[in-house]
C-alpha cells in the first residue's frame, strides 16, 4: 500500500504543467516494491537550490532530490515499518530540462518520480554499474507506463552534474 502526500510550494504560472496527485500516485506505484509512505514536494528554484546546497553541498537547483527516512540517521526506522521518505521536485528545472531535451513535460515528471522512488528504495548511481542498472530499471518501469526511453539521445541523463 502507498500513502502519498503532495505539497505544492509553487503557484501561478510556475505551477503550469505540474502533475495531478493521481498521476504522481500512478508513477510512484509503478516503481514501488512493498509498502511506503511518501511525500512529494513540488518547489521553486530557490527552495530547490537551498535543499541541494544543504544536503548535497551543491549550490544550484537540481531536478529531483530524495530523502529516505532513517537513511544515515542516528535513529533508523524500526524493523517492520514501511518505507518512508520525501521526494522533492524542482518545477522550473524540470520544465527547462523537458523543453531543452524535447521531452513531453509529463513524461519527464514520470521519469523523475520513478527515479526518486528507486532512490528511496536504496538504489543509487554512485558507480557506472549502479547507474546502468538504475537506468535500465527506470526505462523498464517507464515503458510499462507508456513512456519512452528517457535516456535515448540524452548525454546528460537524470543524474546531471
């Protein structure tokens, strides 16, 4: 079972094209193995940059950040509890990337939600082998959602700088 909360910190023109909760829920479920409690927060560039700087030491807004509860904490989650975490999506970065890469905005959001869900479940792309494994899994999940290969013709990938 998936419990999903959506926080929209963007308004007006900036919020154009932001996925509906039902879309986010569908994409999360497609990538989920087991139960989870997830918060998806849709943010502007300033908040995205501040979070990336605080948690990754990188002073720029990035497309997606994932925070698994209990991961690296002094207080890990007790055994038996469902997966829990936050996914932060930076709306202006995602819109810019989709336009620049010639991708449908909804497809790019789907990719980043799937990517974030895989991170919450412990996958990463720290090594080349891990990145290839994660990209293959993302591509497979997205194909099941009717979304084309997000890495076709993309030299930057989702992982960015």
